[in-house]
C-alpha cells in the first residue's frame, strides 16, 4: 500500500490528497530500477568472488586428480629409466665382454634423444614440466629401442658362438681309460725311416686294436676312405675353419656326408697305412694350418694327465707312425 500524501489548500482551507505527477512517477520508477540493478549486480559480484562456478569447481578437482596421476606416471618413468640403465650396464659390462663384442657407444645409446617440439605452448612452469617429462619419455623410448636391437645382436652372436663351441675340437678322440700312451707328440721329430728331422703334424695315441674313436666336435664327414700313408682315415669338417683327421683306422662307423656330434663313435683304432702297431694318428687344422691337438683337449685332458702320458712316452716309445 502506498502512503497517501496530503497538502493544505488555502482556497478551501482543507487538507487535500496530493498525487504525484507522471514525471515524478517516472523518476521514482527509474530510481527503483537503478537501485534494484545495483543491488543485483553487487550480489552477483559477491557470489562470483565467494562462490566459484560449479563447472570450474569440477574442473579444478579433475586437474588435481590429473596432477597426482601425472606425478605417479613420472615416478614410473624414472623407475623404468633406472631399470634400463642397469640393463645397459649389464649389456656393455658383462654380456658383450663375455661374448667379446664391442660395447655400444654412449652417443648411440642416447641417439635421437633431444627435445621434440610437438606443440607450441606458453612458457610457464607447468608447461615446462610437461615438456621436460615428454623429453624424458622420448629419450627412454629411444634407449629402449637401442637396447632391444643390442639384445638382438647379442642373441645372434650367442647363437653363432654356441654353434662354434659345439663344433670346435674340445676333447680326446680316445677315452682316457683306454689310452695307453702318446707315441709321438706334435712338432719336429726324427723320422724313424729316413733318419731326418721332420714335422709331425699330429699326435699318435696308443690304444688297443678296435678301440672306439670319437668325434671331438660336431661336424660333417668330408672324407672316409683309404688314403695312402693315412690308411683308413676320416676327415671331419667342423666349420668355422676347423678340421680334424683320424688316421690308421681299422674300420669306419660313418660315411661321407654324414653329420656327427661331439662324442659320436666315428671309427675304431687300427694299424692301416704307414703304421707298425695299433694307434690313432690325430690331427687338428685351423684354416688349413696344422695346430697342436693338445690345445684342443681341455675338456678331457688335464695337465697332470698330459704330463703322465708324456712320461710314459719317454719310457717306452716305439715308432709306430711311419708318415
């Protein structure tokens, strides 16, 4: 209810109600509207200052959660980097040393590990942290790829060396328990027929007639037949430049072209060819050059046993191999 205003009318000598003019009504209305807007705007400003928007509040909570997840991810990245550094150290310091491989250069391991500008952002603290983390992850990815290639190379080299180890001559061709003595050792000797010094390119191993002769490494029988002074002889091609020869056999247990493994019986001791008594003439060649067979008997022949056999040879040394 609006209050009624009165004014004194001197003509009628009475108090008569007074009504505002249209101009006054308009002025009052504008004043009311202005005050209402001012109060409304002030309320909105106060609300915005003290009560953030719901969407902003929700995004702020999400950002906090993402920040925690990011920190956890960074921890995992650093942990993975430390693990990879340990593997790299083992790779260069152990695996490649054992396999006689050259360690990888540090520049190769860190190759392509520089920063990568995948996007342009304002250079504030959070963006810098994101960029450094991205670079760290990029370096970790590059190092992982290099390490995977290195392990692949090691695996290939290990396969080759494993094959080399099983093919390389590495045992006695006659069981030590059946070996009587060395009749001749490797190197120069006085020839029993011609009376001159000549190189003896193998070992003469005395054993009973028919004693089994074993392959000293994996290989392929490249020759198995009678061959002059060798008599019945077997040539084994072991690959990687190695060849072994087994001469004066009584008979064969293999045929040419046959694959054999270390320890397989390939023939039997005899006295064929230029030989006076049963024994095995054993030779080792590397790249077509004769080598001392005793250097390849590390699996079965210890130094004490070798010295003992030499002593027996010196005590009783009939010349059995006339080659």
